[in-house]
């Protein structure tokens, strides 16, 4: 009887140890880091929204404006931009530093692939005048993302839409192209 219990105990211990080892090995084989969920590209990626904010101030005259236009043409012609929703906002003042800000919605948010030529034409038509109200331009950009924005009497809709919850995973960016230090940012 004693021998039988020892054998039974041994078999029970071996079985228990084998099960614990099997579970440990099996669990480590199927265990994954939480980060792996985010490293996989989504099956249908949402196109990012990019707002380009372009300096049209007087200091951009000549070569600086030509360089900015060339840079924007290069960006917009890049095939990697095809599936990007881009909007373009120009900014300056109407004359001197104390003058009112001048925001120009050059292009509503549109898919670059479908509106490339119109965007490039609009960028090529930029002119220079006034000062550099960069803070005001960034504020207008943020308000454009937040909802409907009135710019020069025209209504410009947010690329995010009415419900931000539908766009949690959509990347949103503002890219500013300027040559100088901000000024004329007073109320």
C-alpha cells in the first residue's frame, strides 16, 4: 500500500509538474506585447490631414518666396502625397504691423492626388505684402481643425468633421513655412 501511494503521489506530482510546465511554455508561445497591435498598419489606413500654413509677408519677397513655392511644388508632386488630405492657408497683414491680419484659404482640404494641379496653381499665385502674424495664423489653423472656419467671407469646413470620435486615428498635422520671426501678433 505504501509503495502504491508513493507511485500514485509520484505520478500525480509528475502530472502536475508537467501541466504547469506545459502551461508556462504554451503561454509564453502565444503571449504578445501590447505594442504589437499598434505596430501593424491598419487594413484600410485613413489618409492624414495636413494643413500647410504659408508666410506671405513682405520679408518673403524675391528668392524666399520662389524657394517656398518650389518647396510646395516638390511636396505636392511627391507620389507619397497622393493619399493625403491637404489644405493650404496663407497669412500676412494688410500692410503695416498695426494692420489687420490677412488670412487666405488658398485651398480647402482636398485629396492631393485629385486636386494637385489646382493646389500648385494656387501656391504659384501667392504674393507678398505686410508683416508676419505667425501666432494668429497658427490660431486660425487650430480653429480650422476644430470646426467650420470663416476666412475672407468664405466658409471652410474642418477635415475632421462634426464628430471627432469618428477620426480618433486620423493623423492631423500643421506645417508652417516661413522665413522669419513672428511679428504683428497684437490683438
